[in-house]
């Protein structure tokens, strides 16, 4: 691991780049699970020009790129990520143009929800309380309280890794499904998301958003570090994955400091210093037990970075 450091690529960031650029940077605290090793290179560009510059140098030097949003759906490998990890969090503008809300990919869902409340914009309330960035939510096609991102999406601006040009994707329903987006092919860097919205009453928007946040708090979403639901739900199984895991008696089961939340079968929590390996072993244990007892193979929703190939 971390062999790229030995390559000593010169990103020459002084003249061409605005933002943060670090070597051998810890990623643990940049995720909601608080798990993972270091990034060989870590950058947080402040604008699109700096992002394009980084991508160009990475491509010229065959340095793989990994895109980090809010880190709320990730299990970063204990060995870290031997790549240029680019955080989107400073690409975070938010502006309204009639019935379209345009957000930089790094805008957190929290900041978007607050912007919507302050400006009486309705349409995105169901996502209040969802951790992470809007780029990550589009990539994952996040789903909250019966609404998926694909239900409120108009278009997406992205950088195509093949030729490093800026392109626009116009929403087409046939490209989307439950927790599936056309961005999961991994060859696009989302830079801007355009949501369809409408004018609403400020108090109604606030009340609705608050009710979802409170519901998440009551369900124990934020009690311990986690990456949210571990497994996707599969309609053909007839019940949610969390219920299936409860019924096979795995609530509270742990491997190291990774534990199936005692109050929620589909959450794995980090009770102290869990490693990615603990989480992996626990996931495999759950899948094996559930399959033996029910015949169902649960599909992971959380992403293990060691099973990805970086761009
Ligand atoms: C307490 C808790 C509750 C949760 N509740 C829900 C829920 O109700 N519904 C739900 O669907 N999910 C839920 N999640 C999971 C998670 O919050 C979502 O999947 C979220 O949308 C991920 O966004 P992120 O910015 O954190 O992405 P990250 O975790 O940073 O990244 C996820 C993936 O997206 C890619 N990516 C991120 N940004 C970009 C970009 N700009 N361009 C291209 N690729 C990109 C990354 O490379 C990675 O492969 C929950 C998580 C937690 C911790």
C-alpha cells in the first residue's frame, strides 16, 4: 500500500490550484463510520478549475482517483486508499433559478435543507437528516421516506474521466432504479446537481423537515458512528433486511468493535475502535447466517473501498 508516495508525483499545486492538498492524510474522521487508513494524496479543491487541474495531473501520471463526498456510505480500508482522494466538500454553492435548485456536488444535504427552509423552497424535505453530500446522494440514488433522489432530479453536470470535459446529464427515468444510478459505472465526477423544486410555505417545510430529523434521532441513527443501513431492501424477500436480521437473532452480535445495533438489525455501529476488517467479517457473518436460515442473500449497500478499482 501507499506505493504512489514513492512515485513522488509533483502536482505543482502552488500555481494552479486553490484548496487543500495533503500527502498521507488520515481519512477516518472524514467518514461517519470513523474507520479507515490514510489517503496517499488528499485534495479538497475550492473550485472547478482546480478540480480539473488535479484530474489532469492525475491522469497524466496514472494516479488513480477516488471521490469522497460526506463519507457516510463508506467503509474505508484499514490500509487506506492508495490514490488521489478528492473531497468535494468545498464545491458547495446553492442557488435557485425559478423551479430549479442548483447545488455544487459537495453541498451537504443539511445545508441544502437549511437553504430550502430559509428560502421557502419545497420538494426536498424528505431528505432532511440524510448525512452526506448531494453528489453522494445522486451517486447512491439515496432514498428517504419513500422518495428517491431520482424522483426530484432534473440534470447533473459532471466531468467525464475519459476526456476530462464537462458534460450534462439530463434525467431519464430508464437509467434509474432502487439505489441504482447511472453514475455508479464510476467514470464520472459529479460537480453540480439540479433538483426540481417549487415554492412552499416556510413553516410547513420546516415542520416536515424537522419531523424526519426527529424520526431519525428516535430510531437511533446518530447514537454511534455508522454508515447507515448496511444492506439494501429487496421486495421479493417480503420484509425489510433489518427485520430479517432481527429474526435470525443477530441484533447485538459483534465482531471486534463492530456491532449489529442492538436497536436496529440493519445498522452496524462502531462502538469504539472498529476496523474495516471487523465490519467486513460481521457483514459476511450476517450474509452467511441469513442465507442458511432463509435462503435470501442480502446485498450490501455500504461500499468497501478495498473492493473498488479507483479511476
Ligand atoms: C446515520 C445514517 C443514516 C443514513 N440514512 C440513509 C437513508 O435514509 N437513505 C439512504 O439512501 N442512505 C442513507 N445513509 C447512507 C448515506 O448517507 C447516503 O448513501 C449518502 O447519500 C452518501 O453520500 P456521501 O456524500 O456521504 O457519499 P460518500 O459516502 O462520500 O460516497 C459514496 C459513493 O459515492 C461516490 N461519490 C460521492 N460523491 C461523488 C461525486 N461528486 N461524483 C461521483 N461520485 C461520487 C463515492 O466515490 C462513493 O463511491 C445513511 C447514512 C448514515 C450514516
